[in-house]
């Protein structure tokens, strides 16, 4: 409960962390140094774990006391709360009395839990004990308004506050006898009650943790000032965008950009904690911080991203302006060994991706990207750092929340999707899509526009052809592009006659390859076939 409220108030105001920090401050320096040296990276988790163990012990003691007399339990909780509040508000970074809320909410939830458990174990709704103490514990009562204030913002807190009427039920039947109540203690009811309580507390803690992380990371993201690119993107030609209604704009807005990942909960990675480790078949393993990365020269590039799962005519494709450090430059710092052919990248949530070394090192704008369309990467799109490699499907190149790269070989390692039926390598297949008209459109006869986008990243689109009702292929007009790494708009005027018509499109890339008519599903390495749709003209 305290964590849940801390998630909303201020993650640093979670009392367990504050007590842990205060413990460090109050400990003699040699003890602190010893702990840091022996525990190293794990000093924080061990410390917090220690506080939690002490907490559990005290909670158990309070629980035992409460079975004798509930007031003892409430008194124990009160002392607990005072220690927690003191620790929180005396932290140097405390922002004031609001920081006491998480602790107070935790204590209030604890008090409520305690009386509920004791009543539950007593086997009947209300004993002399609980009825008497419901009014006698001013310490617990005093915290209730704080909990209620929090209840307004936290659904979890509302659940706790909402069940407070249960306490009133106890008052309503103040007729049990104290002795009988204690003798009738039901172990099973007590244990199941405790289990339920622990489950609810655990769920609230997880939720609070997640909300706290989200707030920390989104605050850090907003504060970021992005450096200027050393190599700016080529200006986008005015003629890159036909501005036809219904046609995908040349640049896809961040909020419209497709999102694909395996994350049930989007990783919240604090840029101040982020590092990128590069190891494996390298001469010098390195580990970069976010600040290290931003000190390197930044490249800006317009690159179209495509998902291998995109069906012919599908919308898992988008074009954005990325800002980042060239992967090749970072990898050269580590010194790639000659026989390495795969970069096995890992995300903060354990997804892996295998990218061919030669593609990343051949001079194209393969980036460790930090920004998308002029703002820090959206969290959903990989904040703080993701990979972008023109010419490869996302599943083999575009690792979001990237934290680790193992330089290795395709015959030694496998990335996430490979054992799941997808090809180890995934160069993007030349594709084209009709955006207007839409399949469901019913058109008026006469001159109308057929338009769409075509892509063959890092090769470029040379021609797009359209045919209606299996007639002659006609050349579409092509929009301009800043380079070969983006999609290309196309359009064609059509004199529509009444009736049903089938429209088809196919593209030819700059390598002279024309899309095959042969349909193939997305698995294992990308769909093929011509986007075909039928419209009704009246
Ligand atoms: N961490 C992580 N990165 C990932 C993925 C993932 O599941 N986890 N999916 C990849 C796939 S399949 C694609 S198509 C792109 C999509 O990037 P986007 O969500 O920014 O459009 O991210 C790639 N990067
Ligand atoms: Mo994908």
C-alpha cells in the first residue's frame, strides 16, 4: 500500500527505501565502506532486503501481540509509522509533508488488515476486543484522513477505503465475549486471511513500483535536452509529400507509429541508470553510459521501419526522423574481431535480436537512436536508446531499450524469434501499398486518384505500376525522397467507370527487382504478393 501511494506521490517517499537510506547515514562510515566493498553492486538490494526482513519480523511480533489485544497491535503499528515518517521526511531530498502519505497509507492499511484478520480469526463478525479498540486507537484513527486523501487517486487505495465499512459491522455486533473470542481462534481462517492479505499487498506493491518507475522515467525523458546532430539529415524535398487526403504522410507522427514488441509491461529505463555493454568477439569490451553516448557525434536520418509480420497491404510500417550515434562508430571502439558476423543485442526486458555485422558496418545510417521526430524516443519506442538499421525488418535490427550487445556468430547464437519459426536473417522485401481509395470506399465515377507508398529500404524505389481489372500496367507518378532508406509516395489519376473494379500495385526497386505476384505469408521472412483491392464505383 505504501508503495502504491509512493508511486503516485513521489517514488523516493517509499518508507522502506527511506529507512534503508537513513540506516546508511546513521551507520559508522567503516561499516558502510565494508558493505559496499563486499556486496558491490548488490549493496542496495541487500540493504533494502534487510529492512524488509526486519519489517517482516516486527510485523509478525505486532501480529502476535494483536491476538492478545488488538490495541497492542495498533500501538506497535503506530511506532512503526512514526519511524517510517521520520525516515522519509528527514531525507535530504524530501519535498515536504506530502512524503509522509505513503507511510501513513501503509500504516492505515496495516491497521485495517490487522483488525480484519483478528476478527476473521475470531470466527465471528465482531468481538469485544475489536469493538472496544476500534474507538480506542487514536494513533490509527489519526492516519485515516491521509489514507482517504490518497484514496481519491489510487484505485487500490479505494479498495481498502471502500472496505472500511466492514469495521462498522464489527461495531454493530459488540456482543461477543473477549475470552470466548480468543479461545475460538480459527487457525485456518487466520492463515487464509494472511495469505489473502499478502497477495493484495504484493499486487499493490507491484502496481506502485510500476507507477513509480513510470513517473521517474517520464520525468527524466521530459528533462532531456537533445544535442544537435553533427550530421543533419538531408532536407526533405517539398515534393516528398503529395499531401493527398488518405495517403500516409511522408513522416509518420510518433503517436501514429505502429508499435510491436513482446513486452507485457513496457520497460521503464532510467537514462541515468542506462548502460550499453559491448562484449564477445571484440578486442576491448566496453560499457557506455547515456552521457557517454550523447558525447559522440550524432547523425540524423529519415528511415522507414517495417515489421516482418506486416501482411501485404498492412500498416506495420512507418517513417520517422531518427537521431542517434552510428552503431559502426561505437563498435569500432570495441574492435570487432574478423570472424564475427552477428550482433546479438538484448533489451532491458530480455528480448534478443540478431543483426548481421556487415550490414551495420557498411556505411549506412545504422543508429543507436535516442530521438524520434525531434523528441526523445517515446518510452513505447525504446527510450532511452534503440537500434534502427535501414534495410532490415525490425525483429532482426530494431532492438528497443537496448542494453547489451554480444558480438558473435550466426552459427553460435540464436535471437528470440529464430527458434519460433522466423528466419535468422531478415532483409526487407520490396513492397507497395494502396492507401487511397480504401477498400470500403464507394466512389463516384469520373477522374479520381489512386495513391500509396512503396518501400525497399537502402535500395530505393525506382518505379511503381498500377493496373485496374487486369489491364495494362501504368506507371505511377513518384514523389521525391531524401535517399534510399525511406518509403516513397506514388499516385496515379484514374477515370473510374461505374461498376466493381480491382486495383493492383507493384513496385520495382533500384536494383531492378520487381515484386513477385506469388503470395507468401509473413513467416518466416516477410510476406510477398501484390496489394490488391476492390472498389465499387457508382
Ligand atoms: N525490446 C524489443 N525490441 C524490439 C521488439 C521487441 O519485441 N522487443 N520487436 C522488434 C520488432 S519485431 C519491430 S517490427 C520493431 C518495432 O518498433 P516500433 O514498436 O518502434 O515500431 O521493434 C523491434 N524491437
Ligand atoms: Mo516486427
